[in-house]
């Protein structure tokens, strides 16, 4: 199986900060790692495949697929 490595860049960092600010305003706190994964998926228009949707369901524009 082949994977593409997506570098952490300014666009992802900016989106991460926006997501974190939005979550903080609404009183929801999730880990920075989860925020960065979500931001990366949003920036690259990808679907985040996860088992636990609890942390990610509060992030708008994030496409989630569970397994």
C-alpha cells in the first residue's frame, strides 16, 4: 500500500488555528494532533477515515468516514 506524505505548511497551520479558535469559543477542546489532521483533510479536500467520530463531528466542512 502506498501513502502520500503531506507536509505541514502555512495553509494547514492557518486552518488549524482557525479550527482551534472556533472550538475554544464553543467550549470544545480537542488535541492539537486531531486539529491538524482535520485541517489537513479540509485543505486537501480529503475524507478523514477514523473510528471515533466524537472529536471530529464538531468541525465544520470536515468529511468523515468511519470504519
